[in-house]
C-alpha cells in the first residue's frame, strides 16, 4: 500500500527551503574563507547546507511506501516534570555546589522520569556523567567551573 506522509513532506521541504536560503544568503553576503582560515560566512554556509541535505532526506522518507502508520505516544506529565525539574535544580546548584554535585543531582532527578526507578543504575550513571562533565568542561575545555564549590 502507498502512503504519503504530508506532514513529513512539508517539514522536509521547509528544511530544504530554509537551508538553501541561509546558504545562498551567507554565500552572497559574507566571505567564506577556507577551513583553516574561516570567514564569517563559513559556518552559516555549512549549517545551511547541512539543513538542506537533512531536509532532502526527510522528503525522501516522506515519499517511501509505508507499511503502517505510527501512532504517537500518549502525553506523559511525569517525564516532562522530571526533566524540567532536573534542569532547574542543575542551574540552581552549579554555582553553589559545583559541577560534580550539580550533575549528580541532575541525574537523580531526571531518572525519576523512568519507571521503575532503578537506584543502582542511576547512581552509576550519575558518577559516570559527573566524571565525563568534569573531564570535558574543566580539563579539556578549561572552563572556569569548579568541581566542588560548596558556597552558601
């Protein structure tokens, strides 16, 4: 059976149009430069081209024959509130306690979105994420984020 997903087709065409517009505008109004010495138009041209390419992929998927239509999942309030609360808690704790405790708190609160809540897996994930965050932001990128601050 043939099925044309009009929403995907419109979304894909929109991505192509916006991507091509950004690419052409940046190409004609800014210097592009080379990868080793980028001009102000290099990044918009690259992103616009990528957006247009991804739009073409979405259009191709919209034109394929579908075996069945996916039904969207029901709206769940618990995961939404858990993730929003986790981000809010992280933003409140990052300056007061530091990167590692804020990341641990973020992980434990965000894990409340999943049922059933698995304490051991959440603890291991919190330790791993806080180590990755510390290695990435403090050591690799040399950002001024203390691992532990404990300011009140």
